């Protein structure tokens, strides 16, 4: 009867309690226990724990084992997930139940649902973790300091770090920050004054961060026994704040420099807020502005007011944004143009709350546009009526626009040209250089170029022009198109060609007469000297009887050579309009032999060692008189300027190149100092040796004659070694 009464008492007790025996079977439980754990069976006495509450076995059974063994566990909170999906935090307290007035069993367990408080606690912990808020406490009686994990994380110290007051103070940045926290802690310890400040610390890893430090003092009998508080990492916030302030400052500077005004209109209150730039844009003083929409309307030009009010109404009603231009009239009656842009902010229901926007002065822009329109009109007139051909050309070369002068020069109508590219009508030989220069402009290597080029006229003839091309760029720097100026110079080119031909004829006539004079004075002198030597030998009986016949033969050959030279001189003396008409295909080997015959006695007298390595069938293109004159001049020079210390040696050879036949005329004479005389070598009346017969004419004649035949001459020489002339003749 006693047990039943006790059981009934337990069932009605207003706390969640249950009793267990050593076999982990229920001996009693309160109705609230059944309610908390959602147990349907209202009589669980004698039933095992794992049968009645399987979800609690892993949590509750270890606690019962400890309690039965005499080791009562500390009360603790446990997170339990029930079979119906619920998750609850349950606080379990275990105590011994034997030896009581009622026989309830071995162990009693009290359960309390703490889900709500635990949730708040977890939320607080998470909030502190997210907010990076740590705690700290300093017991001044024991001089021990405690930091939470978050506080250690902020200071970037290990989890087992043991701080003290001095170490904590020294984390603050030396100087102003450390001095300030030292003062605040001192005041709290002396007067119990709390603190809340933002300072910089240097973490254990050397990072500088901003923190918010809060502290309070616990005073007992006027003496501080404990300091405690929070420690928050606000580095991100402070840096964002610094960036925000920096951006705001830059925005203020930028809007001020750009003359941009910022405004806000509260639609509900009908209030208008302006920044300082707005007052400058409207030419009014801040104290003269009432701050309502009517005040703005009063500054708008009367002709623009109705339109602006309508546009404001449309923006408020969501028809379109307020993005417009209008005029304002300053108090001094000056009219300025304003550009306005804004957005309307609305509540979640779509109701308009405020308009926020910007204004800036576009008066100069409007004036510039007007001037540009006038300039464009003037340019259009100049373009169309210019006597110089002008064309706009696309980047691909297509004519976009042409004036009448271009049409007149090229014979096409405007419509026909607009269907063509400049490549279509450019003379092929001039196209490559034009395109190369154009590509340099496209690549940004040059801004413009000017060339002389030829176009095909519509009728097929060539039109010569001076073309000037200039690049036109867009506002972003990209190429837009080209402006081509075309000056027709065909008539002047024709006149220039005629004048050039007349000048060429005159020059060639003068050159012919000059060469004739030089050949007469120079070449005939060689023949005369040769004849004089032969006749002198014969007349003075210096030739033995058996040699007289040979001497007479040489005399005849010399006379014949003189006759040939005079014949050639007759050709030269004729007025020539084109030397190409006198060029002939000549046997070089034979020509060398003819010249050699004229100076046979000179060779014999000077004991010349002569070698001709030119092939017997070697041909060149030359004027006979010029060729013999060149060879004769080189032969006589080699003998004239031979080195008296050695036997004269002359060697003639030849090499073929793609275009020319190179004839090498080499001797072992005195040589020429080319460093000293190289620039003067082929000048008229230039001599380089003290020889009594040196006239400075021979090499001058030679150079002019070979160049007149389309060839050239060069020389290599070394003093004391000899000279080698390279003659370049055209090949057949």
C-alpha cells in the first residue's frame, strides 16, 4: 500500500522524473516524464529502458551505469533526436534513490527541456563568433587573466597561450594606442570607470588590426578586485569605413571638380535637399533656397518649366526616369543649360518615396555643339566647292563621299565613284607604296602621308596626282575613316616631261661636244706621239735595214688606227639626241687588240709585260669610240704611272654578273692614295702624281663615257703596289 501511494505521488509530481533499478528497468516515472519524451504507454514500470525509450539508450544508459556504480555524473545538456523527428536539448541530473523512505529503485533521473535557452545560448555564441567578439577577465586578487578562444584568435596566439596584464597591454600598437589603453585600465582600477574604445593592436603574427575593447571594474569596499569585458575584431569594419570615407572624399572632390551637383527630393514631405555644388549651378545662395520643389521650379526657364514638371510627374508615376535637359535663369538673368538624371526609390508596394539625382552644367557643351553645326555647314560648303579634289574614304578603301573636283579629274560621276574603291582605279605600279603608307597610318606609326601617284581615268588614260591622306579618329581613339586630298598635276607632269626631254637633249649635245673636244685633244695626241716616234726612228736611220720593213708596217698600222679614230670622232661630233642609238654589240677582245696596236711602240719602249685574259668571243654593248677611248686612256695611264723600279705589268680579265660584264684592268704601277684622293679621283683636271704629262683629263673622260653607256667604274689601289680599275659594261 505504501508503494502504491509513493508511485501515485511520483506520477503527479510537477517535474519530469523517473527511477530505475540495477537492470535499467523503470520503477516509477512522473506524468511529465511521459509527456516530455512522448511516451504513449502510461504504465512503464518494470519495463526496460531500451524498450520504452530506444532513442535515449546511448545517452541515458551510461549515466545510469555510473550512478549504480556510485559515481554520480555532473548534470549536463544533451541534444536528443526523437523518432518523430523532433530535436530537443534535455538537461539530465542523476542521483541515488536507494535508502529513501520510498522504494523507488537504485537511481533517479530528473529531465528538463532546455531547448529554448540552449538555442539562445548557441545563437549568442554564433553571433559572437560571427561578430568576432571574445571575452576576457582579470582577477586582481590572483593576478590571473583569462581569454576566451575568440580573444586568442583575434590576437593570433595558440589555444594554450597564457596571457598576463603586461602582455595584454603590449599587444596594443606602441604609441598613441598603447598609451590610451594603459590610461583607461589605470582609471578603471582607481575609480571603477568603464571604457569602450577602438584601438589598433599588433597580433602575434605581426598583423595590424583594429579592435573594439570594452571593460568594466568590480569594486569591493572601494578597491578594484576584478576587471572583465569584451574584445571585438572590427578591422574589416574600420577598413570599409576608411574606404567609404575615402570614396566619399574622392566623390566630393570629383563632383566639385566636375561641377556635378547631387540632390534628393522627398516626395512625401515635398522637401528638396541640395549639396553645395547645386547652389553654384543655379547661381543662388544657400540661405535663399527654401528647400521645396517650388524653389527649384522658380529657377527653371519659363519656356522649359511646364515640360520639366511633366517629366517629374512621369518619373514619379513610373512612366520613365527623369533624364532631361533644361535651362535655368540665374538671379542676374544669365541663362545656363542643365543636364539632369535621377532615379525614383519606391517601397515594396511600389509607392514612390524619393527621387535622387544629379545636375551638371552643359552650357559650354551646347555652345560647342552649335559652333560645331556651323563649322560642319562651313566645312560641307568648302568640301563641295573646293577646287582641290576631296574624298572621304572608308578603312577598306571604299569611296564614301567625293566632291566635284575629284569627279572632274577622274571622269567618273559621284555615283560611279561611290561604288568603287581607290584600289580599283589605282595604277598597279603605284598601289603597293600607297597601301604600305596607309597601313602605317592604320598601325598608328604616322598620322598622314603624301605621295605622287597615278589613277586610271574612266576613259583609260593615266591621271597623275599629288595625294594627301589624313586619318580621322573617333572620340575613343579608334580610326573612323580617311580624308584624301587629290591635286591633279597631269598637265604640269606633261610639261615637265617635255622640258626634261629638251634638257636631256641639250645636255647630251653638250656632253657629246665636250667628249669630242677631250677625245680630240687626248686621243689624237697619243696617235701623234706614236707616229712621231716611228717617223723619227726611220728618218734618223735608227732602224736597221733588216728592220725597216717592219717599221714601215707599224707606221702603216698607226696611220690606219689614226684613220679609224678620226672616223669614230666623226660619229661623236654629230649632234646626238639619244646615245642609245649609237650603242652597238662589240667584241671586247678585238677592241682591246685594236687599242694595243696603236701603242705597240710604247709597249716596246717601256718593256711592258702585258696579258689579255678576256675570252676571244666576249661581247659588250658600247659606243666604239667611247670603248676605245676608255681602253686607250687606261693603257697609257698604266704606262705613264708605272713604277720605275720594276718592269711594268698590265693584265686585263673579265667576270660576268647578272646584268653587267665586269672588266678588270690591273697594273703594278705607282698606285694611288685613295684615302687622300679617292673623292677627287674622277674629277676634271685632278692629278695625283708629279708627271709632266699629267693633265687630269683621262679618268674624267673615262668615267663620263662609261656612265653615258649605262655602265660604271670603280677602283682599288695601293701606293707602291698598283691599281685595279673595274669597268662595268652592259651585256648583249
